[in-house]
């Protein structure tokens, strides 16, 4: 089933909404400004990302003899996870 293509203004009119009556929002910043904000923002560690990488690393390197993988929170100086489990 093919979908009909229409502009947003046409969609509004079809449903009885006058696009000119909608409140105007501020314009989005240009892409260069958005990129600048993203690249200059300080990196925040993501616990979910770190745990995901830990699982991947165990899968990738776990078969190597004497492998030990440790997930450490450097900001709090504490160990979050160790593989294999300490005996």
C-alpha cells in the first residue's frame, strides 16, 4: 500500500489546522554551532557504556590464559567488577 506524500502544512490543513495560527518557535542553531557545543562539552562517563564494554571485553579476551579484566571507577577509586570472579 503506497503512502501519500504531503508537506507538514498540507497535513495540518487536511486536519483543519491553520499552520499560520501555530506559535512560532525559535530557530534551531546552525549545524556548526551544534557541533561546536558537542565537541566542547566535557565527557561524562556512562556506567551503562562501561558495563557494556566490560561484557564485550570478557567475551573477546576471556579465552586468553591468565586474563584478568577489572572495571574501575577512577573518579571514586573503587573497583566495580572483576573477571574472573576472585576466589
